[in-house]
C-alpha cells in the first residue's frame, strides 16, 4: 500500500496543476467567456498547425511545376484581398459568435471532402487549389468576426494581455510545436493531418458556441441599408480619424518593405548564408522562438513602457534587422537577428491590435479590421515582386538594402505620430492632426 500512496498524491495534484496552468494561460480576471474563446482558438490552431506542413507536401505530391506550386500560396492569400472588406462589413451586421461557428463548420466540411478524395485516390492539384481557396476565403470571414470578439468579452484595461495570450497560443501551436507533427503524420497517411484539421475546426465551433455574453454589434444606423453603404461608413470613419489612418498606412508601407526582403529569404539563406533546407527551417524557427519571448514578456512591457515607445523601438528593430541581414554572411548572426525580429513582430502585432480595439467603436471593428487585413496582405503582395526584381537585377542582398532604406525613412517620418496613435481612443473622427496632438 505504501508505494501506492505517492502515486495517489500525485494524481490528486493533477487537477490543481491543470487549474494553475489555465490561470496562467487565461487569467481569471479575463472571464469565463474569454476562456471559451481562447480554448476555441487553441483547437483551431492545433488543427492548422498539423496541416501547415502537410499542405505544401500535398501540393508537391501532386505537381512539381513551380507555377502551380506558387498558385497554392496565391490561393490562400488572394481571398484576403478579395473579401477582406466584405468580411469585416458582415461581421458588423451579424452575431459574431455565430458567424465564427458557421464558418468553422464550413471549413470542417471542406477538409472532410478533401480527406475523402485523398483516401479514395482521386485527389488532384485542381482539387487541392480549390480547397485552399475555399479555406482561405473562410479564414477571412472567421478572422473578421473572431478579431472583434475580445473587446466584447474582456475589460478595456486587459485588452493587451488578452491579445497577447491569443497570439501566444497561436504561436505555440501553429508555428512551433505542431508543424513537425503534421509532416510526420503526412508520412504515415496523407489524409491524417487534414482530418485532424477538420476535427480542430469542429471542436472550435463547439467551444466558441459556449460563450454566453452578447457578441452582436450594437448598430447605430439603419439595419436595412446595403453592404456597400456599410463599407463606405467604415472607410469614411477610418479616413476621418487621423491616428488610425496613419496606423493603417504604416502597416501597409512596412509590409511592402517586409515583403520585398522576406520574399527572397529562402534564396538568401542558400546563396548568402550557405544554409541548406534545414538551415532555412532554422531561420523560420528563430522567428517563432523570438515571438514566444515577445509574447511572454508583453505584459511586463505594457506595464513599464508607453505603447508609443514600444511601437517606435519595434520599428527600429525591424529597420536594423534589414541592415544586419544585408551586411552579414554569418548564419549565427542571422539567426540571432531573427530571434530579436520575431520578438518585435509579435509585440508589434499585439500592440497595434490593442490600439485599434481601444479606438474603433465596437460596431465598426469588423470593417476597420478588414481594411487593416487588406493593408497587411496588400503590402506583402506589392513588396514581394519588388524584392524579386531587385534581387534579379542587383543581387540577393538588394531587397534587404531596399527594405532598410524604406524602413529608416518611414521611422523618421512617423516618429512623432506614434504618440497620437497611442492615444487614438481619446480622439473623435473628424478632429484634425492638431487636435489629435
């Protein structure tokens, strides 16, 4: 009997350990509804993480044509440009919780059909591209709704920690832990990762349906007017709010420079740093490791520093990152630089989201968020071919020099604007820049 007592004692501690871990991941002050949202996000991210590595492997199994392979990435990203604004407008018209549930179930259905085609041996590159486009479209609408839920569920003062927890869960599952698992499962059976992804979306739909708080936006205008009028209202609000307008243009411009440099990163790793495929994987892992550090430290950063200073330092880090990568030929230096860059990227993403959620009225969050998503993807779409053309004409480091010069110019021009952006929630649309200051 004695040997069994320590085992019983350990088993009794398990619930308490789980409770403590849950309190760290989703602090009680954020509320029960946030915990359901966080759990749903984790379920989705686990499924996505498993399929993240399996998706390119499935495409490569169907074709070795570089053009068709590139269409796979386009199929996933194009919906953000096509439907980003529309998705935001719909999120401002309907119950956002129900919208996420419906879209998640739709994604589960698409993946289930894909699984059956793989198992039946009838899968083709056309079917894969169609599935990727449908999944990308669904992601636009799911993100449009889910990104507006946090301000409805947690106190305003806790938006920073809530967004950091959501990004941290995504980073841990989607970027760090699950992609290798997905690749391993693909080797065992190509359909398994996509079945797991479908199950993750279905579970996410169930979990998010448990939210009891109101998730329907309080509209202040006529319900009967069309989507077009809603879009015009959202864009007009953004254009009439100087700090939020500046933030959207900042995101667009910096993603042009980011897209120019990162579009050739795989070639840079081999040609400049002498790294093989595994080495390139380490570069992306370094960014994820840095992101984990940034997310973990976000609460302390927010307590000690003004959001304006966090944004300024972050964009200085991004500028210096491009410079270091343009100069170095050392893999170690590049890896260390990307760890720091990853920390900045996730801290910046959290900070800009918090500023937007505090400034934008709840009934406009979907539409304004749609503009920001289009700016993010649009900047990358613009910057990527610029980087490719520069690399072809002037060498593999040319995109990084372009990104450094552009980022340095933008930081200089925008330096004073970040103080206005930080306090955007206190500024009413239509007030000029002087009033904003």
